[in-house]
C-alpha cells in the first residue's frame, strides 16, 4: 500500500470469529520523537520497535537531511548519531513530510531556533492543513515564515539566529503545538514555559527528561505549566518503542463488534494521555481487559484482550477526555453504530483539521451505510443500531486519511452488506501491515 500513489480501492466483508494475537506496529508519536531527539543528542541513540510507516520514514529522511546519521540494522533496530542541540545543517532540498502533520510540526519546532532555512511541503492532504498554530509561537523565538495563504504548505521557515526563550499558552489542546514549542526551546537560552489549559499527550516531556533535559511540570489553577531550561547537551538513549494505542484501536474495536471474536493485542502503551478510547469502550460495556500491566521506558504498558461484546450501550463521552483519544473518534463512531442508543461526542473540533475533516468524513460514510448521525462544529452524535443491524453496502471516501479508511474497513466486519473505501493506500502512512494483520485474525478485506 502506498499513501502517495495510485488509489487502492478496498472492500471489507462481514466476518466472524476474529482470533489470535495482533502485533500492531510501534507507537507513531514516540517513533517520531525518538528520531528527532536522537538527532539533537550527542552520540548514538539506539531504537527498537520503531514504526516503519511512511510518516515516520519521512521524519527519518528529514533527520538525515539535517546532518544526523540514521541507520536501520539487519535485526530491525535503528540507530541515530545526533548532531547536538542547535547543530542542524541546512538541507540541500525541499523537505517533503508526506502525510504527517506530527512530523512536519515537530520538525519545524526542532529547526526554528537554528540559523538555517528550510522549505517544507507534503502530499495533497498535508498541504491543506493549518500550520499557523505552530508558526505563530515559533515566531516568538525569532523564526520567520513565508507560506501560502491560510498558513499552509509549501512553506519556508528561516530559523532564528539569536533565539530568545518564550512563555506561551497553547490556545487549543494540541500535543503537536506544545511539542514544537518545547523542541524550539531546546536551543534558546534561559527557560521556555508552555502552559496548556487541557492536558495533552506528554510523550515529549517524558522523552526530553529521558534525554537529560531539565524539564518540570506543575499543575496550577491556570493549567499545566511546563518549564524547560534551554541549551542542554542531550544524552543519547536506548529506546524500546511501545506499540501504538491508536493502531491497537482497530483490532480491539473490530473484535468488539465481530461475533465470536477473542483478540489479544500485546505491549500496548497506556500512557494516560493516550488511553481515553479504552476507558470509553469499557464504559460502553466492552469486554476489554488489561493483562500483564507493567512499565517500559517510563511508559505504562499492558496486553489488551478484546472479546465480542454484543450488548454495548451508547454513552456521552466526557468532553475532558477528548484530548486523550482525539485520533480514535473515527473508529469509536463505528463501535457506536453497533451499540444500542446514542453515543454523544463533544469538544472534538480538532477533528475538523486533521488529515481530513474527520467528523464530516465519518458522518457521510456512516449515513451512506444506514446509520443516523447528527453533527455540529464541535460535536457529533451517532445513533447506534445494535450489532448486526447496520445495512452497509456503500463506498466511502477516505479523503487521503488513513484512520478514515481503516475505520470503514472495521465497519464492514459487522454490516449486512460489504463496505468499501475509494482508496486504502493512505493506511500505509501509519499502519502498513493493517490488511495482512486483520486477515491473519480472520477478517475478509480485499484490495482491488
């Protein structure tokens, strides 16, 4: 599958008895950060379990373009010989970040306080996404930006020659914005402070501490205050990347709605800023348990066992939980369609500016398959029909969005008629083994 080439139509058929072990890929968020911080350290960082999807591979190429030595070894591990904080070289070519909003925004932050100029571009989907939310705070450090109208790619960033530390309150919950500011702050003197009123995934803070940065987090009446002391010498690390909870969401949700299923998904990262979907599913009545809970590399990890759950009920998802499961709402809406009653999702406007407008994309596809969906700017409601009662039979647009494509493939496992997507190619950006993994469990997915 290719996220950038000729469309690959895919169709999902009613399945039964998904079973076995689902070895999902490494965590995408942690994979990106491992490569970037490894490139900013002095010495060799060793990485196992790196997600080798197109998004992460694009970040690896970017780190090479900045002068770091990035190597994949025969045993599947990776190593990064870093150039140190502030040591990035100016790339010879335009930096193509493909489909990855995380990759491009974090890379922008990492280079914004280096005295270099970089031109960024991406695929058709990425070039539509707003970048001002990142470039605005980076300008406070002294970086300059020239891009298309609306703050869109292609865009050139001229890094600050004499960066200054920044005190910045993140206006909307966004781990990407927070992380970009923190990465920029690494090469600014003094203390950079980021305040987020709603907590978002904290992989960057955890990993910065692991690499030896002086960073602290304090809960205050104004929100979470993160203070980073700039210009450290980051120490190389040995990183075992846990498996991605956002990828685990698909075999987990598939098992819950597919009759006779019992699927084990091992070694899943359960960082509390990422595990909101699993809490929500259990509140809906899902038969989902955590086994062998432990800690690896500073991150909580467990094996997830998901079984067919025919009696799930719709709930109102707590609005405060949105940041911890924002990428999982599309596949949650598929489970909601198979539950009884309404599932109400609020505080989710961030879904409007992902790889696609995910509320619109899922609402249109679910309606085409016979499911009632209501929506507003910041909310949507799916009225469930009960497992086995969703008609299906439609072809849905994936809008170059991997999570939309995979969500509709999961929907087809329980619908009365097959469900298709116009292009499953983008799945390769985050979950390149999705189709063979689901097939091995017993799903019937066919590429045309």
